[in-house]
C-alpha cells in the first residue's frame, strides 16, 4: 500500500499481509481503519489470549463466562448476578474527568447489555504521589468523573481502593467494577441472529469523539506528544445513559430484541462485526442512516467513532414498531441502520458472514465479520525473567531503637481514609447496601425487579498490590487473590467468582510478558485450588511512559454470597473488647512489603501460601461472621502488616488499642501475609476455644479502649495517624 499508511494505524507489515490474504485484495482506507481498531491490543487481546486460556472459567454457578459482555453467576434458581471489570487508564491520563466518567458509562452498558439492571460500582485507582500537582489534578478529575457519572445515572459506588505511588504519575490506572442483578430468564447474548432481522442503533448521535481510542490510546504508551491524543477521549452524558438503561431493560423484559450489544471500544465496527460473527451471519449497514451530531462525517469516522451511550439491537420485523414506540416513550433515539444477512453462498467469501457497509449508495467496506472479530493474529511474545529476580537473599532486620519514624513512614505510604473519596459517591441508592464503604468488603442485598428479594446477600471486594506482584509476579498475584477472598470472609461470604483487570507495561518488552504470564499462573493456581472460576476480565497493556513500564499491577474483584443477615454484620466500626490474631501459622515476610519498599530493599523471597490451609481459614472466618455473636469485627491483614491493620481497626472503631506482642520483631509488626486476621470479641475464651478446635493458631494480642494505638511501651500513635 502506498506510503505504508497502515503503520500509523498500529498495524505491522505482517498484519497488513494477513489482511490482504483474508480479503484476497488490498483493503481500502475504510476497511484498513476497521481492521486497525479491531486488531488493536485493546480489542483483539492478540498478546494475551494464549495465556488467558489457562484460567479456570467454569463452575456450578457460572451462566456466562469470558467472551460475553459480562460474566454471570446464579444466585438462586431465578435470579443471577452479572459482574464486569474494565480499565480506562489511558483516557484518564489525558482527560481525567471524561476518561473516568466514560469508563463508568461503558461498563454499565456491559451489564445491562446482558439483561441485568446495574446495581453497584467499585473502583481501583492508582495515582502518582500527591505532592505532584499533575497527579493531584488527575486524581481529583478521576474521582470527579466517577462520582458525577455514577451519581447522575443512579448507580451507587459501594467500595474500592486507592493507591499512590511514583510509577503511576504519568500513567494512572482507573479500573472499574460494575455489578447488576437479573431474572435468569431475561439474560441475553450479543448475537445477530435471524437473517432479515433489523439492525437498530439506539441512543446518542454519533460524533468524532473517541475516534481511534482503542488503537491510539489503549495500544500505545505515553510520550511528549500525548496531549495530541485528546480527541481520542470520549465524552459522556450520564442522563442519556440513564434513559438508555431504562429503554433497553424494557425491550429485554418484553423480549423484543434477538440480541443486543453496546458500542464501546471500536464503536459501530465492533458491535456489528461481533454480533454477526457470534451468530455466524453477515450484516449490511447503511452508514449514512446513522444519526450524527457533526457535519461532514466520513464513513470511516462514523464506523470508528467511540461516542458514548449507544447500543445496537437486533430486532425481528414484527417487533420493530413496538421497539420504536418504547424508545420514543423513553426519549431514546432509535434508527434502523441495516439488516442481518445469511452467510454468502458463493464467491470469495462463500460460507462466511460478511459485513458490508454502504454510504450514499456506494459499498465502502466488505469484510468477513469473523476476520474482524475473531481472526486477529495471536502472538506468543518472547518472555525474559528479569536478571535481578533471582539475585535474592532472605533478610532479617534488627528492631530499631526508635520505632516511631518507621511506623509513620509506613502509614504515610498507605491510604487509611478513603472517606474523603466515597463521600463524593452515593453508596445507598436502591437501599441494598448492608455494609458501607470502608470495611474490608461491601455487602448488598440481592433483589431483582419483578421478582423481589432473596434470602442472599452478595459481597464484593476489589484488590491489588503492586509491591507483591513486582516482588514475585506469580506468588504475589496469588496473594492478591487470597487477600480479596479474605475480604469476602470478613463479611461472612463464600466466593463464587472472580473478574480481573490485568494492568501491565509494554507487551513487546520480554520482561513484561514474563510478568504477565507468571501472574496468570498465580491466578490459575489459587482459583483452581479453591474452586473460584474466572468469569471475565480485561487486559490493559502499554501502561508505560517515556519508555518506562509501570509495576505489574494485576487487580482482581471477587464476588461471594452469604445468607441475608438477620442481625448487624460484624464490622470494624463496631469493634469492642479483646483483639485476637488468628492465622494458619505461616510466617509473614518483609519481601514485597511496604517496609521493604521504604528502605529500598527488594531482596528476599516472597512467601508461598498453603492453599489448603488458607481455604480452611477462610471458611472458619466466614462461618464465625455469619453464625453467632462471638465476633463483632473482623479484618484481614495485608499491606503494612499488623501495624497497618491495627491502626485501621482503631480508626474505624474510633477507639484506641493496646497491643502486647510476644515477638517484637520487624517481621512480626511489618511483615505481610494474606492469611492473617484480627478479630474483635467480647467473649475471648469462647472464641479461642472455637478457633483452636479448628486447628488455627491464635493469640489474644490486645484490647480496644483509650484514645491511642499502643504497642506495649515502645510505640504510641494517635488514632487518626496515617491519613493520606
């Protein structure tokens, strides 16, 4: 092709040759743009699919798994829960408010696309340290975008986490989780079934915002020209989204659509090709029938635009008038833009479903739908273990003469007061929230419109720890999953599924691909051992700035069920009595800890986890929290170890704690391991007997009361210490 124009679109020489082979000719510019966005890293997962296949994805409750718009797990025989996790990292670095807001909008559409009503959001935010003005601007914009969109559209943000660290100054991470509830019989898949059915575009008019977003932003790192990428950031309208939610759910409830798909990354090109390919059919699209909000838009711009608040519905002719009437009643624009076609019977594409796009009566694109949606190249990229990974020796650190400065530095590194963030979110919409933000996990009643309530509640947690994952991508990521499951246990829930958001650097760097593959192995190992299926997720590559990759940052969100509480759920905010440390007996480690990062020591081996013992411990904690009144608070120990966990418990309880330790070592206070819990109880003798009968290691280490956090006579801190 002249001037090799495909290269600026992110396609390689070999990929262009493959396109020519699949088409039997060179593509025109419209077709080339369509391939470039569908074969981008963001849409095709061409560098990660070979590794993602190792994840366990099936389970007794799984209804929809990876490959659908959202994962779905059964709650009862009539009600299901949909969950999805996505990233909007690169757009949020360019335009923080719109980048984060449209991330929320997109993931909500993934939920109601499968027929579920969105009921909750969670987020995982990774920003540069707040002594940097630009990082403060990004952080404030991201939180503002999430709150303004979620609050306006009417979906509560019920939990999340925030991390501040230097690697994320130029490339922040904005990971969002959405959950919805549906009648199981109302679930729908993204299929363009039935030749002759209408293709109907619902929602906002199409503009030039977001063009090239998945290829320009999500499939490249940042450099001095990053400001030029601002046009690739979409602009969201939460009020349009709210109307779209209600219209789509009415259509699905009345069973008026054959299939439905949201227009997110790659816009109309993605929605048409994926729904057609999923059904094995073709599609004809009349591009100039697409409502636009800007003059002079070309076919390429319309097909590639990522304008928000749009859906594609497949509608049988006999239902079209009713569909249009419902959309008019909900004030949602609905336009027939095409027709589902059968596979070609003869010619170059015989036996294949072909996507054909027309503009002003002229055929502007003719591509087999599967070539766009399913046949991107699959790369097994080179991997290289970093040279420093095996240069390790276990280190033992002597206790300091003065603990105070070390404790303050550890606490300063962590964020213990997310209230300044979640106060900007409405977390009580729908009145389902049983445990509010700030606890280890969120807990919501499961109620479905049209069916009513159930006797179940669902727990949700979102977790990441880049220090663990950097220290050992496999064991550290395994530990991240363990911590997320431990958070569910703290509100009495048993896990049923996991979704992930895998944030890594440039996949063309062998060290990054090694980190990624190791992280997949870590998730696979623990999820297989504990029977937790991975039902969906997202891979975000090219998180780099000026040639420097971020730390490997896999983030996971877990969902679990428990009986609907009949009495107040144990909560650190109501903690009283004695403090008991319970563990499987495994030793906490300084490797990958906050303390090790502060002193600049990356040596040592990250601790392995006995998964059988962990599974037993999680079951015991969940049973204690749900069974009786032995426990009034439960929290697990993660980053920052016993020091951070104790301060967190004291701050949430608004009470002091005095801790007595048999071992006053640095490892005991600042070492980290996800299989340790602090329990608060007014009945220590009974609780100790119960735990010991379960074969767990226990010790009464403290008592709540007073107005400070004290570790014997060698460390005293005020309750509100460590606020970021």
